[in-house]
C-alpha cells in the first residue's frame, strides 16, 4: 500500500493509503479531522475545499497520494493557536453567513483564496461568480457575499477589524 | 465601573453561539462520529423502477474480504420487523380510509422505484461493504413502470400496490361542491388555469447518515441520525418497526446539516443500522452518497392542478374550484398524505375573502421516489396556484394586478377571520405588507425601468405575490380529527442551576435555525439570565423528556411557547421562595428580568438568591414547597399561526439566450413578533433562494421507464451565488393572538411567496409574446422557445 507524508495544519503526518483513497477520506478517517465535509459525489458542492500549498482545492477530487510532500490547511487550522479567529471566520459570524454550518468550512476556505487572489478588491458580482464552486442550501448566499466583502477589507489591511453588520 | 451589557433579549440581533464550533470545524455531524469496532453498511438499491424480485443470492458477497453480514428483506421478515409507518390517515370522499400499502424496510417481493433498498452489506470498511453490495446477485423480473401520474391512472396501467386500484391512494375533497358550482353558474367571468407544481429534490448539504449501536450487556440501543425530530424517530421505529420499548432506545440527532423537511421522516436506513447493530452487537454506520440521496431522500411538491376562479363584473371573487393530482411516489412517506390536503387545500382562501371554495385531491402512486413535505409543504403549491390565477384573472379582466388583489383582501378589521376551508386566521394586515413591498420595490417606477432595459435589448418584467400560509404546527386535537396519528405539542424544561445559570431542554431541533442563540434570548428576556449562561439542549431523547421536533415553522411558536410556560412556572415558584426569604406575602412579589421585588419597596432578591435557596433549602418554606427550581411545560397550540406578506420579483430576460436573470427581489413578511431580526432575515433569504430555485432552475426529471435522469448535482440545477440577486427583506408585525410570544414562524415563508412572484415577473416580461402562463422551471430553453416560436404581437 502506498505511503504518503504530508503536513496538515502545520503538523507532519505519514499514513498508509490505498491508491484510490481521496484526500478528504485521509483527512476525515485517518487523521480524524472531520471539519472538512463531503456533500456530493460529482465535485459540485465545495464542502470539501481545503488549501493545498496555499490554494483552494476540492479534496474530494484529489487523491491522497497526489499530496505527498504537500502542505494542507483545513478549517481546523485557520484560527490562531490562542483561539483568535481568522478575519473570514469572524466576518462569517458577524454577518450571519452560516446556518447549518455544513457548507461553511469549504465556503470559508474558498472565500479566503478568492480574496487572497484579488488584493485590489472584488465587486459583489465577482464574489458571486467566485463562489460558483460552493453550494449553500440554507443562506441564499446574501450574507456570505457581505461577509466576504467585509473580510477582504481586513485581509488586505484596509480596515483593522471587521465592520459591524448594519442592524 | 458599570459596564452596560448589550441588549440580548427579544428583538436583538444577537450573533450566534453555535457559529464558534461550525466555523472551526468542530461541528459534530452524524458521519463525524466513529465508534470502537464499528462496521460500515452499504445499501444495494434497485436499478429498476418496477420489478418483481425472483431471487437474491448473497453467497458471493458474504464471502468477500472484511464482510461480516449481508441482510435482505427476507431476513427482516423472518425477524418480524414491521414496515415503515405512515403518520397521517386521509379519508376518501365516501368516508373510506385511504389505501395504505405496506412499506417494508428492505423490499423483498417487489421493487417500486429506482433506489428502492433491497439489501445491505456490512463490512469493516465502507469500500469493502460497497464492493460486497455490488456482488449481491439480484434476479429481477422487470415490470412496466408507471413513471407519471398520468401513466399510473391510464387504463391498463401497471399496478404498483395490490389494494390500490388504479394506483390511487385517496380521492379527497373539502368544501361543498354544489354551493361552489352555484357560485360559478352565477359568475360574470370564470378564469381557468392549468398548473404544474414541479417536483423538487431538497438536497440539504449534509447527506443523510445513521449510526446504530447495541450494548449486549444492557440491552440498550442507540441511533445517531440526521433527523429533525429524534423523539418521533424513537417512537415510530421503536413501536412500529423494531418493537423496542422507548426505555431501551436512545435516538440522538446531533448537528444536522440542513433538513428542509427531508430529514423529518423515519427512513429505512435508520431501521437497518439499528437492527443490524442489534444482530451483530457491533456499531453499524451508513452515510449516503449524494447520488444515493437523490434516489432515497423524499422528494417535494409534484402537483398537477386545474384551478377555476369565479368573478363578478367588478372583479370580486365569488368562488374557487380546484382539482389537484398529487404524486405520492412509490410508497407513503411519513407525512405525505396530509401535505396536499390539510396543508394545501385549507390555504386556498389565501389573503382573499373568497366566500366559497371546493377542492378535490387525488393522491396517486407512481414508480418514483416517495414524495413528502419540503419547505412549505403544501403552502407553496397553494400560493402558486392562487397568485398565478390572480395575475391571469387580471390580464383577462383588464383589472390592474395589484388592485384586483387589494379589492379582494380580507379587511384589517375582519380578524379573527373564518375562511371557508376550515382555518380561522387570528391576525394579519395584507394591505400593509403589500404597500410596504410596493414602495420598497419601487413598483411605481417600473415602466421606466422596462423601457430602459428594452433599449439594451432586454425584456424586463415585474411580478408580485400576496401570500398567506399556515404553520406553527399544530393543535393536536384538530389534526387528530383530520387523520394525524401523533400529537403536535412541544415540550420545554427550564432548569435553573443552584448558582443561577440555566439549562433549557427543548423538544425542538436546530439544524440551521440558531436555537442555541435565539432560545437563549427568550430566557435572557424573561428571566434576566445572560445568553452566555443559558445552555440550550436539544436532539437527544436521553436528555430531553419528549418533543415533536422542528418542521412546519413550529420551533418558536410551539417550542418557544412551551419554554415561556415553563418559565412562568419558574417565576411562580420563585415568587413563593422570594416571599419566604423577604417575609412578605407572595401577592406582593413582583418579578422583572431577574429581580424579585416586594412591591412598592426597594427590597429585592436576585434570581440567583432564589436558586441557591431552592437547592440549599435551609431558610425555605419546606412544608409547602419542594426544593429545586426546574419546571417543564408541554404546550399544545390553540390554532395554526398565519404568517403572510408580499414578495416582488424583478427579472430581465436576454432574448438571445432565453436566460432569466433575477434583478431584484423584495420581501415584506409578517411573521409576528421578531425575536432576532438577523435570524429572521437569514431564514427568509434562504427560503427565497429555494423558491427562486423552483421557479427558474430546479426540476426532478424521470423518463418514461422511471429512470431518474436528474440523478446528481451535474443534472439537477442547484442555485449558486451568481444565480441569485441581493434580496431586500423587511418585516411588518401583527402579533399572533394565541401564543405567549405573539410569533408566527418564519422558516418557510421565503419558499412560499417567491415562486409565483418570479413566474408572474417572467410572464410580465414576455407580455408581447402572447404568453398566458408558463410552467416552472422557466429555463432558458423554455423561454427561448416561446420567444422564437411565439408570434411577436404588436404593442397597442
């Protein structure tokens, strides 16, 4: 059985996997990091999005063996060790951008990548198009878009903290 | 230094406590649980829509690596397992009961839909179980399938269930047909409309999963399941299927990733894993693949109707006559029979003073996945019918669409208002929500926007719906008399701890609604305990005494009311303790948000003083009062609740492609008292997204052989962020008159008011093309065909 060594959230792991084992299966079952979710079987929904070497990737469509030597960040690795939330996590809470929470890990990681790749900012339309790979059945996306816009201001240093949502 | 804490009570947009775990990957969803020694189950499902099972050979599968057991329907029959029960019995026009065919957990003589479970392979890993399931040899004799209601009712149609002649489950009606026919005979005008309410697949983002456990040393079963109502599952599965007493069966519904109705029902897989765990004395876990969910989660909607509206010469409605066929699918799901009857036909007065109504409903079996309640459950079907009919009536009479509605509204001083279809509305102000929505959507300025869009080569349209719905389900005796086999009260326990924090046990379940925050707000408001010190416990039959769960927008109206009643009991007991401590008469004790005061004095005791005294009863009226400070209330609602409102959609069509873009959506909803405005907005936005999905994107499609063509998210169009517009959501409040909170419920209104608003807008955009009506979803292909096939009519 193939062996794969990868760093997940800063910690190195070595695991025996089958050739067909998906990265999401490795994360959830071998490493018991269950924050990354499986929501579909056709790569549509994005609940499985993680960062591999800094970029968002659907872990349901990535074989574990492809990640040998890679550095993976999952939702569990976003907050700082002292518990301080990432601005995107804070913004999601402030703007009520989650309800059942199932799409949220993948949505947050996709959103971080989208913002990181667009340092000059994003229009509402660009945010909506950038989320094409992430489905949410609960929120209607309205507040997710607002949260991402608010987080972008902080992530790119234009604000020092997440703007309060209008009442 | 006195720090004023931000207000956390009723009306505050308190940010959610549950977000901390969801945002950091610490949610505990059913598939996240793993037990020592657990096995994995893979379910083999029928690839045929209709077939006889001639034989099952599990020998090869049972011998495969890692396989511990392979079970079939025959094994379950040998163990005398009951079938999956139906929770609502409808009667025919002649008073006879509906056809109620058996629904075995695993099919063992016939399969009746693609996806019907026939066997289960249980192995050490999921992959081994899957490989084994695929090695089970099934010998099917394929039968002709009846994939549509029309095919199922045609002469010579294949019979799906013995005992359901013509594949008819029931033929029901409400109203006096002779009276309604007379109203029609005298009408100046009759408007007739044929409508389809398209079949939908709920697709909550978390696929269903179930984990069954059995402890041989105690005889205790535990089921962890993706359910909206664990107590209901315990009752139905324990009593009807596995014959396990409640005291030996614990059902846990942990974090659940969305439900929308699809996770109400007692599904076969719950019984399969629980029963298997008992037989093998090892935990058994099953998690659906998404494609598996498509063919095993209950579908929604699927009505075909003919609606007729009788009007006088001035556009006043004289009567409504409706004939509907409702698809039950291959088997009766838990609540299916009530959805197109008591949750649909009783809503056909809507916001209007229609004096007489007759509705007949035929429920039909087909070789498709069972159909049951999905967000709105019967009320979207009623609203779509009414609000499309009103627009068509406006077009045919030449009366303005808004004025036709307004002139038929139930007046604001007419409440309580008895409709001709059983329901009595307690309060509402349809003029206010209409006016507020028209202003917010700038209805008056629309024609200028249409002209501007035309210059850009776009067809712009605007449409409204003034809807009403009934939720806060439900008064037990009323629904019992209508065929419900369960009570629909809710339970709340308020446990005040010795040092003053509070634990609430609620029978309601949160799968996205934010109860851990909003229910805590109720306690903060009434007992003065900060939200951070109020813990809401739900979803575990071992912890919560009882409950009927969350669906039908009932958690606050019924569950919240139970909490309020329990808090009343806490306050009553607290006053007696306070009276003792302060040596006053109990009649002189006032209570306000955490403080007991002797009236007219500055002598006070805090709630924490009372709770300490209650648990350390040294200075205490021990002769008259037991120690402790914990109270339970069961609340049975007196009536349904009646949210209503006005939704306005504005669309633009690109005639080159037929694509409908949502430009604006405005909602003004009356959901009664608003506890947390942020949560209400979120619920309405989410419901609107599902309604827009129904109107423009989503359709569950079967072919004539009953093969599910829309079998994955590749073919079933789920709404994405760029399909949806920004949505303007506002509320207008008229309080519910019959529950302690004055709340009406907001979970489903978004999905109820929006589809007709969108289709009315699309038809309006196509007004030059002679389009009278249009079925959902209004896909680019449909619109392009209309534009290119229809004759472009000259403007007047």
